[in-house]
């Protein structure tokens, strides 16, 4: 159960208190008795896909922190009445953690990408953070089950990193972290980072800072990777679903409402006129104490 107020977007719940939560995780990184913290970085398309899969939604909701990695998530949060101040990208947060790791003598392992990507990414990061301890690297093209997966886990355990960046893309990286985090004995923080290794290695150029500040990084990526053009249509579906959620929540303030999604049932109850926000296995009432259903 979360220790502070969260709100749901299509069944995945986030918090506006991102900086406070991240500060707490950093503090835990310096503790010798803290292990297995998890950060995921959902954008609007990930939230849309998760809304159709109860298992993947449960995995996202198991994280210590979900970063709103996309302008669509920010717009949706404001529309639902729970505004997040700004977008918090995974790669920017990871670089902030790398600087923290350098300062506090914490080691990092880079896992993912095609063969020949993680090593140059590590080399470039060492140039940017000279004091950073990179415990090791491994590509992401291995069988995620059975003996091959166990060999990768054994390799990570041998070098005992404090932080593990997993870059397989959604939902593979989230599932792998969820299924294997308890097998990684020294790792204090695991973070899913998608294509960050491609950026750090120099294979893909990130959008200029002004485009990032304008929240048009998605357009830059689409121009670099035309296959992403289909994402525009999916974004419209995402906002339609968010609008439906708001309508259902408003209806729930005056009468009982029940609705079902594949693999996940939710019940909206009367709540004395307070706005209702849905979360898996919970009903969260604005201004009221959370209770499990």
C-alpha cells in the first residue's frame, strides 16, 4: 500500500510528489540495508497499453516511483484534477542518479540494447562522469528465461552493483525487473530506461534542449523513427479513455457505477459528492481516507 496520496490514470496510479519520493529513494541508496527499489517511466502510450493488461498494470503499480515520462501524462493529470508540475523523463532522472552515484561512490550496471551498444554507452558516461563506477555491461538480446537468464543474473551478482539500469523497452524491461529483482542480491535500485543506451552510445541523437522544454521531444523522435507515426492515432485513443474515466468518476459522485475491463474489475461507489479516482484494488476519494475494496 502506498504511503501517500496517489491518483489513477487508466488504472495506473501516480503521485504529484515526485521530487519528495525521488529524494527518499536517493537517501535509501546510501543505506547498507536498503535493496530492491524500483522506478518505472510510463508515458501515455504505456499507460494505454497497461490499461488493457491487468498483469502489466500490477507490475507498474508495484514500483516505488512512476515518472511521468511524456507530455500526454501531464495533460491527462491536469484534466483529471491532479496536476503534475512537469514532465520527468527517465533519461534525465537517470543522469541525475548517475551524478549522485559518482558523488557517493555507488556502482552502476548497464543492461540492454543491441550487442555493441552498452559498452560505448558506458565509455561515454565515464567521460561525462569521470568518477562513476560502472560495474559492468551486457546487451539485452538474451533469453529472459532459463539458464541464459540465470547466467546474466549471476554476472550481475558477481560484480555487485548498487544501481541497475534495464533497457529492453516496455513491457519487457518492467516484467524482467518484477520477476528478477529479488534474485539480485546487491542491487538497491532498478530502473527501466527503454532506449537510453542508444542515446548514451551516440546511436540516436536526443532532441535539442529547446524542443525538450516545449514538450515536442515525441515529434523529434517520430522524425528520427518514422515507424512511430502510428503513435499519433494511439494518443487520441489515450485521451478518449482519459475523458471516459473522468465522466465515470463524475457519475460515481451521484450514483453507484460499476464497469469492467479485461482482466480487471472496478467498482465505483457513492462518495458523498467527492470526486472519485480509480486505482487497482482501491477506491481513492479526494479529501477522504483511502480504503481497500
